[in-house]
């Protein structure tokens, strides 16, 4: 028999305090700011695995004494007889309302000020949008297990190993965040457990093979084949080859970065690996690619080579172009092809390194070398000559200025 009565409960609701009914059930009336009675809640204290936990049974203003006793009996029976972790179950019920997509975006927003750069912050979320959201986006955070994460990682684990490891770590960071928020009863699966290479995931063995470079002698034929099926992905890959830039720099490129009259592409610092702005001289061949991209331009997109919904394309898009063409080479390898070709043509190493935006390894040289090898409007610099010659080679012959399709002035009319 409980200690409380319905009449006593009614009276106790008017004064702050804790009122025991017995068998772990009690009524807690909190004080309001003025010191009077505020909210009142039924709680039951249960013990599982030697740990005591207080669980709420609802407001005493809507749940009667009899109903509270029935709920308490049900929970005690679930723990003692059913051996259930009812607290974890409740957390999972709450997690059912929070999808992985919502949790990831909230985590990203709350940590925005701490990213090492704006571009890193964008890449962090973009990697989940591209690889995790299609399979995990709508799943409750509390329902995601190691097997679900492995399903996300398997298609990219060997193909782009570094990206795959980043995606794994970011998924786990979101799940740990969800656990801390009470949306998930367990922490994320450990990277040293089922998500470790050699356990739930195979050992990564293709990292070196996937960076294989296409021999530069094969490039003219490859570009001819590349042009047979126009797409933003193929145009982006062609511009990457013609300019020697990295995948990220071409994928994130916006129209505002290009001065077509001056024939220059100024890549902002937050798009660059080293965090320093980089200027790329544009050859006739590169301008022709931009003209084609302009003809396909999406009015709602600010990027030159848009992906899904007009946003920057994923880092898998360019590699997919190569795989669709049955080419075993890596996107980054085209920079090596440019280096080999330039060496064969007699261009100075310093000019090539500047074109590739590489850091000067010698500290003394770096301190004194101020030139960009771009020249002046009246006299072409070595890098301008390098990129023009490279463009002519890649497209199998001179590209006369008359063959470049002019981009219309978007301000006119």
C-alpha cells in the first residue's frame, strides 16, 4: 500500500517538496521564482546493473496517483523481469525524431567558428551530403549501427581511401554529438573496433595505384574522346587538365573568379590547398572550355561547373568521368602529366612549380623569389607561354583565336 492518497497529492501540489509513495515512486514539486509551488512531476527510481536512475512518469497535474503507480509497476517489471534498459529505450524514442541529416547540419552550424578555414567547413558538410546523406540522411540517429556506416563506406573505401576515412570520422563525430544531446543511447561505433580497416572494413590497398598518372602523350586523344559527350563534369575535367589546377579548385570555381578580357583566373585563398590566392593564365583552349560552360550556364547557380541542385559538384564527379571512360588513372595525375611534358619541352622547373602553386622548398629562394612569371600586358611571362603551349598540345594543334567562342556580356540587354 502506498503512502500517498489522492487527497494528499492534491494538497502537496500547493507546496514545493519531495513526497514519497513507496517502491521508488515519488512526487516532486518544484518551487517557482517566488518560492511558491511550480511544476510537479511523478518520478520512479529504478536500479539496473547496480546503478540507480530516476525516470519521469509525467506531470502530476495530468497523471493521477493510480496512473503513476501503474506506470511505475510497468517500468519496474520491465527492468527486473524483462532485463530491459528502459532509459536507453526512451533515448532512442527521442532520437527517432532527430534524423542524421538534421543532427549533422546542427553539429556543423554549432562548430562553424572552429573550422580551420571556410573552405574546410564547406568540405566537411559536403562530404556527408555526397556520401552519407543518401543512405543515412533520413535515418534516426539512434538507429544507426556500424553495419549502416560500413554500407556508406564500402563503395569509396578503396577508390578514394583518404576521403572515405574522413567520411567515417565525420559520421562518428555526428553520432557522438547526438549521444551527448540525448538523441542516441550509445556513442558512435569505434574507429578502433568494427569500423577499423582489417575488421569490419577491408584493409585499404589501392591508395598508391589510384594516383596513377596518364602519360602526357595520350592526352590529345583522351581530350578528343572527352569532348564526345558534353557535360559539366567533362568540361570541368578538361579545364583542370588545361590549367594544371587541383580538383577542388575547378569544382568550386565561380564565374566571378574569371577575368576573360585579361585572360586570367584568380583562385581565392580559401579554395587553395596552401591557403594562398593563385592566378592562372588562360590559354585559348581554356577559354574555349569556359565558352562551352557558359552556353550551358544555369541561371540559379553561381559555380561554373554545377552539380546537383546547382551546387558545386562532388569530389567523385571527375573521377567518375575517368571511370566511365574506362581510364585507370587518377585526376590528380594530370598535374604530373603537365610536369613531365613541360620538362620534355624545356620549361624551367621554377616556372612549372609556380604554375602548379607548389611551395618553394628552399627557404632562401622562397624569401627572394617574388616573380609570378606572368609578365605584363605588353610582354607575356613564362607561365603564360607555358599554359598556351600546353593548351595547344592538349587539343592536338594550334587553336586559333577565331575558334574561341566569345562569352556574351551578361550585363548587356
